[in-house]
C-alpha cells in the first residue's frame, strides 16, 4: 500500500477566498439594484466563508505536517509573492461580512471585520516589506521574470486602506483619526509600489512578449491595485472627512480627480490583458490557480466604478459597473469550474496544487 503523503497547500489557494468574497462585495456595491442581487451577495458571502475555513484549516494542517514548507515557499521566488493572498483573503472576507451580513449578524459583523482587518493588515504589511526584502537579498530572478504576480505582496496595504475606511464610522476621536491617516498612508505606499512594478511588467512584455501560456492570466492582477485604489479613495472620501477635519467635498474632488484617470488606465489594461488572453486561449491556455486572477482584480474595478458612479450620478458609470460585474461573474465561473475539474481529475478530496510559477 502506498504511503499517505502531504498534500501541498501554498498561499495562492487564498485567491479563491479573495475572488469569491469580492463577488459578494461587488453585488452589494452596485449602484443599480438588479433583481436577485441581494441573493447573489448572500450566496457568495457564504461560499467565501466556507472557502476561508477550508483554506485556513488545510494550510494549518500542511504547515504542521511539513515544518519546512513555510521556509521553502518563502525561498521560492515564484511562490513567495503569493503570501499577499492570505492577507487579502482575510481583508476581503471581513469587508464582505460587514457589508452583506450585518443585517443578520448585527454588531458581530463589525467585530468580525475588525478582527480580520487587524490580522489581514498585519500580515499584509509583513508581506509588503518581507517579500521585497527576500527578492532584493536572496532570490535569484531572471531579467524576463517580471509578472503580475510581483504585485501580490504590495497590494494588501491598498486593500487595508479600502476596507479600513469601512470601519471609520464605528470609530471616533483619536482612533478614527489614526485609522484615517493609516489608510491614506497605506494607499500611498501601495500605489507608488504598484506604479514601479507595473512599469516593469510593461517593459518585460515589450521586450520579452507574453511568456509562458500558463502565466498569461497573471496579467489580470495588474487590475487589482488600479481598481482597489479607486475604491479606496472613494470610500475614504465617504468616511474619512470628520476624522481628519477635512470637508467631504474636498475628499470627493480628490477621489474623482484620481479615480477617473486611473479607471481609464485600468480599462486600457483590461482590453490589453483580455486580448492577450483570448489569443493565448485559441492556442491553448492550461488551467492553473492563476485563473482566479480573473476574479478579484475585476471585482476591484466593479467597486471602483460603483464608487465613482455614486459620487457623480453618471449613468455611464452605472452601466460600466454593471458590465464589469457581469465580467466578474463570468470570470468566477471560469475559475471555479476549472478548479473543480482539476480537483476531480486529481481524484482528491483535499486541496492540491501544481507548483507552477503561474499560480495565482
């Protein structure tokens, strides 16, 4: 009889939590209330909770059984960036709980979100600092290695900025001021880091083309910091004014002046990534967990467009948010279907994953 073996559960499995949570949040945020939208939000919130529990338990079991796994993953330049995924998974589910489940859970939803925000923010800041330090001191990286995956460790502070803004109405005094300042600081840190990395990704594509087919879906990760930054400034404009002693109107002007151009670039990148993905799919696009990049990054564009629509009342932005939400649902369907088929093909009732650099 073959011996039982440890099934690897690298951090990119938390992308399932991220991608499912953002559907619930996006459904809640849409400026147009469509029939069945609330049911969609509730269903995806429940699915995300199940995915989070499974991912946490499976990860804990794996790390307990294989004490060297964490170090091995951190030493691998293809896997280490994805330690941003657990942080964003916690943050994304916390926000979904606050927005969707508060009618059911009451103040407990606020408490759950606060705990997940603190844990996700601490982990996210650790990855935003630690993974680049490893890349700059220990990892050996090729000149053509830049990919959307490089954004994973630096995006969590942006997610903290957006989700932290949702907690501001439950704080007051110095606590609210500190939270608002921290959110804007994390917004700036993540946005500037993302700009540096996106230029490297563009340069790599121009000089070395798209690379391996399995890595193509990671191009969609670029949408994450773009859409999330628009969401962050929009939510901070809604909630940070009293804490900072700044008028809501001033913060909303900044949100619009920043958000509209960035959303424009995000749409440009969406068209580029979509075209490259379609070309690659015709030639053969193998499944990997990178398919979950079709979800959370697009979801941040949904919440960003919804925020802009709420601040402007523009019908065009309402339509954009709905169209992006339809794309999000399609992306989630593709990623979820591929994941289920892959697990069935492996004939396993537990999580497993190929150790590919393209995983997301």
